[in-house]
């Protein structure tokens, strides 16, 4: 007995609502992946600045798992109507053997070694090294499973900079990966902020799965740390980082550190200039055309 796998290519900003609508229409599960994965056409890009969901690719593929005797066309019709799609997007189906499906899905997500000590490990994998600091994170809907270069840049920076007892704010927390990593690296007071309620749910779940105490709140809610944080890290995009500059700097305590990611190399100088009235930022590291900027606020 197997399943039917229904694959639909769609715009990134529609993928999440289509996945939800497919579940409502009877799919057993729905996941989102890079539509260009494996074609050699992957580009390390986010969605449009300001978009609520910002996966690290240009077009998404929604994969829904259906009962083997399900009517895929009817389920897709119902889902498309529910989210107001004028046209049914192109779709394909495949019969999937029960055991193969599980193995194939899980095999796509191997543990990622971020640095000497830090690993990101899906929950179905063994910890690769007993000495490692393991972040247990499953691929899900919220951005931040560690495979994107901007996340990696932040994780590497955190591993160098977090000191035991630090307080940290992860602005644009997505899955909460940076906040959780900071806590595992010794930070004791850890908060995350996001505009996406789904990200906050994922972040709270991930913190629990990693036995980490962290507070995740919506961007509109007030923070209760008037003295500022030892570290503020924000992996968003150049445009929001520009708009958020005074707020982000305001959350760093005097003498504390700020790290920004989600910035293309050619945007670095402009961002450095934008933050210059408050804090002197430098390029801390680069990866695949992305930079991490970091600096210390004056005492
Ligand atoms: C690129 S993801 C980063 C996720 C995670 N911190 C990481 O490093 O992998 C950016 C996150 O910022 C959030 N975001 C975008 N604009 C924001 C804003 N103005 N305030 C708070 N969060 C924002 C998005 O919802 C998204 O979850």
C-alpha cells in the first residue's frame, strides 16, 4: 500500500496558503521545497523585501501526500478555489511506495556541520559527534533550517561571539534557529521577534525540542528589556534592515554587539553607511555572494 504524491509548482508567496488549502481539502501532509532544486538553477535569493514568507529560493514546489486512491485533480481544484486561484497551476502525480517515501524524504535532509562544534541535525538522525552542540531542526515551513548561506553566516558569527550569560535578541527569528543556537552556546536570556505568526509557532516548538528557554513574540508587541541586549542579530533583507536601523541599534546595550545578515555583497557599503550614525559595522564574513556585517556599539 503506497501513497499518491501530488507536486505543484507555484510562486513562493502562494506556496504556504496552497499547502494549507491542500491539507484542508484532504491531503495527508504537505511540504514546500525549492522548485529548482537539483536542476542547477538554484539561486541564493529570498522573496521580495517585505514579503511575509521569505524562503531562500525563487519558485516553490508544493508536494502533497494523498491516499493512493484519492482524486488528486478534485483535491487541487478545491484547494485552488479556497485560496482564490483563477487558474489551476500545472501539477503532476507519482505513486510512492510506503517505505521509499519515508526514506527518500528523510534522505534529502542530512545533518549540516556549521562549524567545528555546531551541527544542525534532523530529529530522525543520530547526533554525529558526542562532543557536538546539536541543534535539532526539521525542515518545515518557517525559514531557517540552516542550509541558507545567510543563516550559516550568522551561526558562525554567533559561535565566535556568544559568551556564557549573554542576553540576545534574534530579530526576524523565522524557525528560531539563531536564538536556539545562541542559547546552546551559553546565552542565558534569549528572545526572538518575527512578523510571521507561523514562524513564531515553529520557533517555540523548536525551542522546546531543543530544551531551550526562549521567548518569541510578534514584532508589534513591546519588548520588556529596557537596558538592551548584549547581542542583537538580524538576518532579514537589506530593505527592512535599512528601515529597522534605529530600532535594531536601540535594542543593543552600550558596548553590545550587532550582527546583520541577508545582505548581498554589493549592498554592504550602503548598509554600513546607513548604520554609521549609531554604530560602526564591518564585513565580518562573506559566503556565496552574501555578507554578514557586525559591529560593537560604543559604551
Ligand atoms: C531570512 S528569514 C531569517 C530566519 C532566521 N533568523 C535565520 O537566520 O535563518 C527572515 C525572517 O524575518 C522575518 N521578518 C521580515 N521582516 C520583518 C520585520 N520587519 N520584523 C520582524 N521580522 C521580520 C520574516 O518573517 C522571516 O521569518
